[in-house]
């Protein structure tokens, strides 16, 4: 029984994470090297900067079957852009409009700044996002 | 179908992966993927032997793409790129898939689903490789000049050594004088030379050196550019700004001394001093006696690990060992013993860490009569004032928990190191710091002085507690790394820059407006206006990508096709 519950929790809801090579991906790595647990249904694609995440990729992820998309943004640590937070925020807004237009709940996209040592905060964000997704 | 010939290599990492992920099942599944002609597992893919085997397979099977599923690319991306080059491949037909930090290590209790996830991650890596193509690095000339931030012992050493290699140095120091903390120190182990002398020797060499430019009372306030060609602005205390171009930056901002709050082990009571404060008392005492507040000192208690190995692992706590303090305290006791004899010295410690050669000092202190008492972690000693002297009480573990009271004229708190509050500098340089507040290296063994920011290196105790010896070693490592970079005359930057599809582009200037670097302009091509990216300026951030309605601009390595195919691969069920 416990196994069932455990594996259910591991397969749903599924989340695609967009992380960034220099900032949030190392933060997510740190969660692993600190042996913090999050469900296997969470999968990460790392890109250079969160301001380069295309809203169409977010829609594509939901269409392909992911329950939610989490953008682990650079925040103020971004080496490319001083205004990365605003830019990524703008993209999130666009992406949410795109989701709505295509019949998806815009809350299925979430963004938070994850720094290169923000392992605990990443795991906490994922937990609360999964809870929120389960209730949609 | 595809005519690509891809090899997938799955690493067990000596159990780090294979204990939690069924790598044989992963191999069987991955082998079925279109384009994959060979899939293998290995216990340690990074080992020389396995790399040689993979090179043989690449040649025999005429592979045109490879995927290694192992640890984080932060660790071995360059290892396997070099392997690809040795096999005669373009290094960008290689992709690394992280199935350790982002799979086995975080899913240690569910092999079935961890295995499922590993398969999907590798499929995504294969999808990325299928859509990828060979790329050439972008070569940028380097400026043979290094900016060193912090003119303490590490910064001074680095400046001197870089100059001997013919590299120009700008040394920026926030204080009005160079020399840092060591400049105020007395005799150091093992030579007995004082910190002051040591710094003076270095300073006199540096001041005579035409290649070294010193900027005291100055701070770094702005940084743009990249490895090889940073543009840095420094500002002096009178508000004057200077801009400096440098190929590399060494951060050697040092530490600050832990200052106990009032009441910690009686700190604030007369006669309770930190180790540094006691060193000042010693340095100012004539030989023959140690005097404090007009009294001769005959009994001293040292309490170790004050401000070190305390508290939880939380941000701002000092759970780390400060490394230098055990030795510094024992060394201080020997110096005190030379000034005043007889002198009773009691060392109240948790664990004695006079490692390496420093063990000789501990031996000598024992022989000269210092007494060492070990207190339990959970029951630290207490200090109170009584009848004009200090009373230190502890449970001594070495005598089976006996309660001992020591009447002391002085109590010396052996205080550790903490990170300097460098918020502004951290913001300017965008360097990651650890929970302890010190700067983080990429890997403690593989890349111990490099940071995630290419061309920015760390040296000395800015990275974590170090003694002078260790600071010098790390500073030399940073020198070797920066000189290695600059003496070649160029750096090769990742070719992950934006590219325009001339067929799809109908110049509208949206990408150009989105670009924060002015890297995109307009040209006429094939009878129409299209966007053109200047690759030497493009940083590959990708902000232009979502701006283009027509999907006409992509970042190499992260194209629309690659990302959407990766998403499909991750979403696809493993049957």
C-alpha cells in the first residue's frame, strides 16, 4: 500500500522545470547532492537564461502531457541581464495568456527565482506547486 | 527515420547512480531509440580506461553524436568534450545528461521511477543531439591584465607572481593600506617571522613593480564583458571612478574575525578576550611578564571553537571548522610561555585540529606544560567573574566527566573566521556564495579556484577559512589559472549564440529590440531585409527567441526544434 502511494506521488502531477545553466540548474544539482527528495515526475531542461524561455515551449509542454511548468528563474543573480526578473516575469505573463487561450489553467505555469544554492527553496516550491496542481 | 549514428553511454558512478537506477534496463531502453547505434554501461565512465573504450567505439562505429548520462555537466562536460575531440569528433555533437544530481541522488527510494526518469532524461539528451550539429567555438582575444580584488596576503602574492610572468595587474583594496589582516599579526609558525614583516617584504616588491598598479580605498562598482575582456569600474572613497579592462579577475577579499556577542563565554567581562585581542596584549607586553589591566597574568584559560562548528546548517550560522584557530591558539600559548614563566595555561577544546606539520606545535605545547581538557559538544564550559578573577567551569571528558573549576586571570576565546559582508561585490560580480557566506568554487577537487563565472577566480580565505600557507597555495592556483588563460592570447567561447533563419525572417526589429547587447542589426540578403547577429557581441542569452513570432531566430544548442523534441522525449511514457 505504502508503495502504491509512494509511486503515485512520484508519477503525478508531472512538472517540467526550465532551469538556467549557471544559476538555478546548479541550485537544483545541490538539492541532489544534499540528498533532498522530490518526486521523479519532475524533469529539468536547462537553458542559458530564463529570459530566453519561449512561451510556446510552455504551451508545448502542457500539450505534450506535463501537468505544470516551473520556471526556475535567474532572478537578480543573472549574469546576462540586470533586469532578468522583469523580463522573465513578462514572459510568464505572455505564456499564461497563451495557455488560457488554448484552454489551459494559467496557474499551471509558475515562476520563482532559484539561486545557485537555493536547494531547499527549490524543493519547497516544487512541493507546493505539486499540491496546487493536484487541486486544479 | 534518421541516418544519424549516436552512441549512448550510461555511467553507474561506482554505485552513486547504479544503486538507485537500474542502468542495464536504461541501456536496453535507450538502445531502441532511433538514431542510437550503440548503448553501453560502465562503472566509471570518466575513467581513462572507459574513455579509451568509448573512443574505440566512436571510431569503429563511426558515430556522429554521443550522449553520456552521468553526473552534472558542471563536473564532466569538459572531460567528455575532450574525449570527443580525441576521437576526432566535433565536441558539440556531445551532450551530457545529468542522471546523478538530478536523478539517482534525489530519488534514492524508488528505483522503478528513478529508472523511468533516467530513461526519459537520456531520450531528451538524444533528441537534443539528433537536432544538433557541429559548431565552432568563438575565438576572442584576451587582454593580458588581471584585476585582483583585495590586497591581503593572497592578493599580494597573486599580484607579485602574475607580474613575474609579464602580466599586468590592477590591485584594488578597500582599505587605505595594502596588507590586509596579516599585516597586523605577530610571529607566524613555522618561520617565526611576523605577519607585519611578511607583508612589508611583499609590499616593497610590489611598490617597485611597474606592472602592478595599486588602488587603495577603492571598490569595484561595475563589471561588464566576459572572460578575456572584462570592463570594470572602480570607485575610490573620494568618488573618483576609473575604468579598467582586464582579461581575468581574482577575488581575494579575505575573511573577517568572528566577534562574540556580549555574554558568549563571558565576553564583555574584564579579562575575557578574543584570541586576536590577546595577541595584541602579548605583542605589547615586554619580555619577562604578561600584564593586563595593570596585573601580572599567571593563569590563562583558552576556550576553543568560539564562532566555529556552532549552530545548525542554516544560512548565516557557523557550522564549519575555521581550521586555523587550534594551531593559532597553541602557537599563541607557546609565545605566551616565552614571555612569562611560570605560566599556567589551560586549553578547553572540543577536538584538537593541529593538522600536518602543525602537530609539532601541539607536541611542544604539551611538553612545555600546557594542559588540554576536552569538553563535550553539548555542554560547553561556563565563565563567570568572582572576587576579581575569572572562574571557568567545565566537564572534562578526558577524566571521565569530572567537573573542574579553573581560576583564571584571563580567558581567551579562540575565535574563528567568518565571511566578510560582501553584498555589493557579490551583486556586481554575480558570484555564488555558499550558506556560510564564503565564495563557492566549482568543485573542491577538480576546479578548486574557478567559479561558475568564466574568468573569475577565487583565492585565499574569501573562499573559506584558510591559514597563510593555504591562502598562498590557493592564490598561486588562481595565478596559474588566470595566467594559463591570458598567456595563450585568446579564449574560445561557447558557440551557443543566436542564429537567424534567413528563409523565415521578415525583418520586423522585434529581436533587435529585445537584445540587451545590441548584437542584432539589419542586412539585405536575397533581395529582402533580414536580421543579422554579430556573434562576437551575442552572449547567447536567448532573449531574442521569444520575441520572434516567426520562430526565425534560435540559440544554437537550444533551438525550438531541440527544446520541443526534448519536451516530447521527457513526456513520452516508457513502455
